[in-house]
């Protein structure tokens, strides 16, 4: 019996993979538990359509990320924060602060989770950060933290 897996199954295959299993295993275990679908022509066409839509969405996301990366190429952000007596910041510069500053300066919507910071910035100075805009598109930015 040919089936389409609906989830990853150890020792059998990955999600959306078309495989051959014994009739009893498919009919009595995989199909009732909704772990698989019969590999009919309609189900195969539906699977191919779903893959095509996902591929197109991924390509659109990549093109959008490339446009954003082009706008931000060579950019330098300046963030002003309140500073204490010893030159330490009140609070810290976080990925949300950086995303908001990008929004203000370049008029771009960037999710703060795309800003890669090992830890928040707590001192004045210049730090290089990276933006992971898409799994295939990343860019380095220079952030300068200044005294307000």
C-alpha cells in the first residue's frame, strides 16, 4: 500500500514522504491514527500544490529579505542612552531597541527576534551585530551606543 506520511515516523520516513508499507500496517495502524493518508492521485496532487505554495512563500520572503539587506548595507545605527557616573548605561540596549531604531531611521519593520545579540549591550561604544532576515540572508550592522 502506498501512503503519504503526515508526520515524521522513526524507521519509516519523514513528513510528506510517499512510501510503501504493508497493507495491514497501513490500514490497521497508520491510517486510523491519522499518521498517514492513502497515496491517491488527488492526495498526491494536493501534496504537490502545498509544496509549491510553501516554495513560493519562501522565495517571496527571501526577495523581501534581500531588499531589506540592500537598504541596510553599510548602515550604522546610533543609539543614545542615559549614562551613569562610571560610564555605564542605565538599563541596556536590547534587540528590541535596535529593531525600533531601524524602524525609525530606515522606515523598515524588523522583528526583534531577527536581531542576533549574544547579550544586551551595557556599555558605551561600537558593537557589530548581525541580522538574520531569512535562513539564507543575513547582514552585519554596526551599532554605536552614545551618551544622551
